[in-house]
């Protein structure tokens, strides 16, 4: 472990391996690389300090290097204690970027790292799950919270200056939900851009990125054959629908559990079996949560599960599968391999938990493929630029990504994929904008 003023990482000697993997990612992120080229010329973030709380992956490194090349000073901490790729953290630290992240941080270390990332007194916050942004708000509103003691340790003697923060961005559904709650209570202190909600993010990253990487993670962790298995997906939203589609593609029989009638209907009409969680618990082989909700799989389900059932979570926090309930019904816990824990229940069954119930695709696999993160992180880079260029002019609320940015990213991606699309004719433009025209 190396802990210094400017970094807190597992092992600096992993830097060369990290650099190779970052280079691999960057080749697959042509949109972000084009933005980086422009940023190098224009330097739109000159003198700006950015605190980022993101999964420390090779794709995140590509974003951080882009912000740096735009002129920003960047401090990076992890948005999950188990998702950091230590080689990537080492490579970034070697390039002089402040990185406070290593895989397997304790909760205490996790929040201290957030404090350290904030100690630079940021002008922009970039977040995934809103732990950093919420920390800023708790400090500023003087809200008591146990983790703030650890945050303050990281923050050091300097006080946080919220007035200096021009704005921020948020990457994921759970984070946006927390920001909207802050906004509803009138406690939001600076403008935030909900990158998650833009179409170029949520139509691709959530279903396609999480879909593939979640299946990848289940296979890497267990090596099981998915064909013929009953895979139960909890939540048929953006993420869950992607996981369901990809599990089906691997030959699994997919069962969907929902609480929203429209989503449940959509799953049913897409050919999935939809049933109650208790019914699904009896028949499933693999259970994957993707709801953003709490205690979705709990004791009553665990008691019904078959011997050998596998449990994994793809939602942001490790609260979707009740770990407490799993412990309560078990007489023995054994680490089967790095990512699988076996819980032996009182009645002699084995239930297997993947990745400690944390988002499995980032813990047991490498997170979303670079091609998908090219979209999400291009939106992030352009949203940070938007915040800085409009400093002091954005209303203090949760904003959508401007539609031009969304379109620009999608168009550039299409171009890099060699895909051309049509334009409407003049006549068509008139037709779709005129209420007079009928049959
Ligand atoms: N692992 C990743 O890399 C990754 C990527 C993107 C998003 N996420 C996270 O995944 C979660 C889901 O995101 P999303 O964009 O799909 O959200 P979403 O709102 O589109 O979908 C969530 C779905 O879960 C359903 N749901 C809620 N409570 C439920 C319950 N008790 N039982 C069954 N269904 C329930 C909702 O009705 C909704 O349809 C969030 O926590 C998000 O932050 C993770």
C-alpha cells in the first residue's frame, strides 16, 4: 500500500500493466479521444479543479486523462470499495494524478478517500452514485452522519468551499435519485447534470453495458453453463431488461420479478415468465438484482431457494440482497474462490453469494466494455465542459444533459462505426411540424 499526500493506492509497481490496459481501452473509445484532441487545443478546463468519485477502471482512466488534457487538475477516489482496478490506479498515480483508491477498502477508508478527493477544493464534482456529492451537501448543511468523521480525516485542516463549486455531474440511476431527493427538499447547493438520464447513456450503458458485463461476471466467478438455467432477474428497468435479454441469449430461461405493472407487462410481452418473488425463489438457479432498491432478496426468499442457488447484484449498492438475512440463516460461511462465498444454511442447503453482494459486473469482471463507456464518458466530459463554460449561469437544480451534446455524441459514435444515417427532406420536416396536414 502506498499512502502519500497525492495518492493512496495498492501497489505502484502495477503501473505498467495499468498503462497497457488503459491504452487498450482508449483505442475502443474514439469519441472520447476526439473530444480529448479538441480539449488539448482549446483547454476549456484550464485551472479548474475536478473531484471525481468513479469506479476506477481503465475507461475511467481514459476520462480522467481527457479532463487533465483539457487543463483540469483531477483528484479521483473510488465510487465503490471493491471495484477499483489497482493497476489502473497505479498508472494514473504515476502520471501525477491524485488517486485515492484501492480494491478492498474498508468503509472507513472509502470515506476518508472521498475526503481526500474533496481536499483539493473542487470547482466541479463528477460522481457515480452520489456519495461524493451527498458528502459535500452533508458537510455544508452540517448534517450529522457517522461517516463524516472519516471524511474529515481525509479532508484535513482545510474547510470545503461549496461556493467554489460551479456544478457537477452524476453517472448512475441511484445517484440521480439521491440528487432529486436533495432537490425536492430544497437542499441542493449547486447545479448538477444527470448524465445517467440522457438517452445516449441510458439506452446503451445501463442495458447493453451492464447486460454483457453482468453475465460476464457471473461466468467468470462461477464458470457455470447458463444454457438451461433458470435466471431470475429482479427489476425490468434499463439495467434489468439488458441482463434479461443477454441471459436469454445464452440459453437461459429468464424469469422476471417486478413491482411496476407497466414494466412487468413489458417483460411478459417480451416473452419472459413474470411471477412473484416468492414463486421465483422456489424455482430459480441464478438470482440477479437490478432494482436500485433495498432488501429485494431477503430471508423469506432465501428460505425457499434450492440447494446451490447463486445470488448476484447489479444494482449500485450492496443492499439489494440482504446480507444480514443470509448470515442469519447460515451456520457456516466459506470463501469458495475470490468472488464466491458459500453460505451453508441450517437446513443443509448451500447458497452462493457473488462479489459480496456488490455490483457484480465491476467486482468480478471489468465493468462495462470500453465501447459503451465511450458514450457515457464522452457525455461526462462534455457535461463538465458545459458546467464550466456556463459557470454561474446554470440554475441550481438537476439538469438534463443538453440535447445537442447527446446528439453530438451519438452522431460521432455512428461516424466512428462507419454508419451513415438519413436526414429528413424539407418536405418531411414541414410535414412533421405542421398540425394542418392529415389524410
Ligand atoms: N452495475 C452497473 O454497472 C450499473 C450500471 C447502471 C446502473 N446501475 C444501477 O442499477 C440499478 C437499476 O438502474 P436502472 O437504470 O435499471 O433503474 P430503473 O429505474 O430503470 O429500473 C429499476 C427497476 O426495478 C424495479 N423495482 C424496484 N423495486 C423493485 C422490487 N422490490 N422488486 C422488483 N423490481 C423492483 C422498478 O420498478 C424498475 O423497473 C441502480 O441502482 C443503478 O444505479 C448499475
